[in-house]
C-alpha cells in the first residue's frame, strides 16, 4: 500500500511535472511559461507534431537542466481543454498518467490542474478524479507464482497545483480507488482461497478496522429462523453458508437505513443443473456483488458520513453432492414464500431472497441489491453497462445520478406486468425461480423484488461488468470492482428519497 501526500501551490521538488496540452484551446499559463523557458520550441513542436496534442497521448520531454523538474509529461487533450462534464475522459487521462508514473517508477510527481481544465469551480472534482484514477490504474492482480508480487516502488508524493486546497478531495478519490481495488482482490481470489467463511473473515477485518457492528449468522441459526432459500443452495456443498451482516450507524437513530445486499456465491458450478465446462473457472467471480458491498463499506467506514448503512451478504457455494438441491424441489424462503426450483443454476436469486428479507428485518428502509445474477445481462448490455431493475423511480434516479458521476454506467430494464406474471408459473409454489430464457435479466431481478415487498428497491445485475476480459487504462483483466464507487457515492450522501 502506498501513501498519498498532496501539497498545494508550493514548489516542492518533484521528478515529473504533468501538463495537459491541447491543439487550439486557450493556452494554459503553465504551458506558456514553460514554452518561454524553451524559447518557443514547445509551441513549434506542437505545430509540427500532431501526436503531442492527440487525446490520450503521453509525451515525455527531458528538460536537460532548463527546469528544476527533470521530465515533463505532456498529456494530449485533443482540440481543447476539458470541462468537468467530461469527467470520464479526465479519469482516462489521469489513469494514463498513473500507468506511466508506475512504469517509470516515479515517486514524486506534480500536476498542473489549470492545464487540463480551466473551470476553477471544479478543481475539487478534478482532485477527486485524480486520486481515484491513480489508485485504479496502479492495480495489479495478485498471483501465486514463485517470483511475484514484489513490493513495487510507487508514488509517495503528488503535488497538485491548484488555486484552492484540494487535498481532502484527492484523498477521498483515493479511498474510492483503493476500495475498488480491494473489491477486485476479492473477485480475483480463487474459490478455494475465498470460501464463505473466508468472506466472513474479510468482513470481520473490515468491522475491526472501521468499528462496524458485525454479525455472522451460522447454519444452525439459519435453520432456526427459516432461511430456507440460502440453506437450499448451500446443501450441495461441504462449506457452511454464512449470512454476513455489517452495520454502520452514522446517525443517532437507526432510521433512514440504506440496506446493501450483495450476492456472495464464492463458486457457482450451477449445481445439479450444472454449467458447461468452458469458462467454469471464472465462476469464482460470482461473489462480485458481495465484493462491491464490502468495497463500498470500506469507503463508508473510512469517510464516516452521517448516514446509516446496513450490509447483508448471503454467502455460499453452489456445488453438487448427494444432498444437493434438485430441479423440481420446492423450498420455503425466510419470508414464507415458496419457490419451485426449476433450475439450480438460478441460485443467486434464492440466496438474495433471504438476504433481502433479513435486511428488512434488521431495519433497512431502502434496499440496493448487487449481484452477478444473469448471463442474459451481458447479452443485453455487454460488459460496460450494469443492468438495473427497480420498484421505485426516485431511488432509481438517485442510483443513476451516482453512477453517472462515477462513470460506471447503469441502464434500467422495464418491469411491465407480463414480466411479473412470468414468475408465477409454478403449479406447486408461489414462485418459479427460472421461468425461461425470455427476458432473463428482468425476471431474475423481479424475483428478488418479490422480497422487497414494498420497500423502495434497486437491483443491479453486474454479471457483465464485474469481470473484464481486456485490459484498459483503469485496470487489468479480471475483477473490476464495479459498483463500489457508485454505491459508495450514493451512500455517503444518502438522505432517503
Ligand atoms: N452466476 C450466474 C450468472 C453469471 C453468468 C455470472 C456469467 C457471471 C457470468 C448465475 O447464477 C446463473 O447461472 N444464472 C443463470 C440463470 C438461468 C439458469 C435462469 C444464467 O444466467 O444462465
Ligand atoms: Zn448460477
Ligand atoms: Zn451464480
């Protein structure tokens, strides 16, 4: 772990100075000053070399004693400087800087904000994005090879040249970034090294670090309180299920409680309705929802906002043995509704059903569930957008707003009556857990919504977005930690609807 230290308007010694450079925009004062020192050679170079200003291009220029900084990183902005509406682009650009400083093993860098964006009101936002991008872009997947995971030297000091003090904002952004990296670590961890009880241990560490109240419900208690849906899924595995509960009380009264329910399936084989063998190893990521909730709780625990948040994580494996749940079985969930299990691979909605009921029982007034729930969501939206289902437009629009600010895209699915009716197609039980391929993500979401029972609720299906198969500027192949930032952003200023 590295530390971020930021200083303002103070000429500290740094190895690298980062400056944004555009084709036509109003030139930044810094650029003009540097150009003067270089006798106009920089503006000359900009005219000749279009690459210098190309959006996302990073050009290193050695100052050879003409400046106290040894190296300049010019970051191409395209035509002109950016506005804060272009926060996604800024996140990308700062991530490119983050990757380069890491590669060059820079420990002290400085960055001039006015060269990227001239809107002074938004310096704080810029600082937040900088802190976040630096953390995200430096993430590396932990591996288990003989020679690996050496501690890498990394940025110990960032000087931000700004007109106002933005240290706090940069640090908040940084917290958001490292909490996402924490979720990525959990998602990337192999299933044998992250069982339901390991997940519970992770939650205990968080609780200790942030003084959360914690409760881990064990199997015997689940039997007593009737968590039949979670128990049914866990029946096929030797690993005991856990219902993990974390409570953060930032207000005096336990009111206006935001409940976060995360799917903690530490390995999903499909059960008796077994999955095909291709990419089965990737099903270690089926606890991405739990990871998002824990990551968000890390942000909340660090920043300590005046809000109440309850995290509930049903954790289990979905395997198959002689006691495993079978297609055709009828189970009874904690709230009394019966479910005919048509497909044991639709297990997420089962464990989440009890998670939702339990969160309500513990006082949640609003519910957000987050889950790697359906393959169908990636057919609909690909791997860049999270699918949403809701029973409350006001809560939904708060989630949308939070997601737009963080650049984690969310799209809401329709919930017309026929979709609801598809859930009621069992002859023997209240609900059918797998009504068929049509509208798979919607029916899956609405199934979970059956357990919200009138409480404002938003469901986030991250089966497409929790894992990326291509590297990008903000992170490598593997777990993305998606929704940590959106949920945290929503939660820290949450005041109900
Ligand atoms: N964990 C899977 C969904 C998933 C698929 C996550 C791909 C990540 C990547 C979930 O439990 C599942 O298997 N869903 C089934 C539901 C179906 C049986 C109704 C699916 O999507 O096929
Ligand atoms: Zn499944
Ligand atoms: Zn699953």
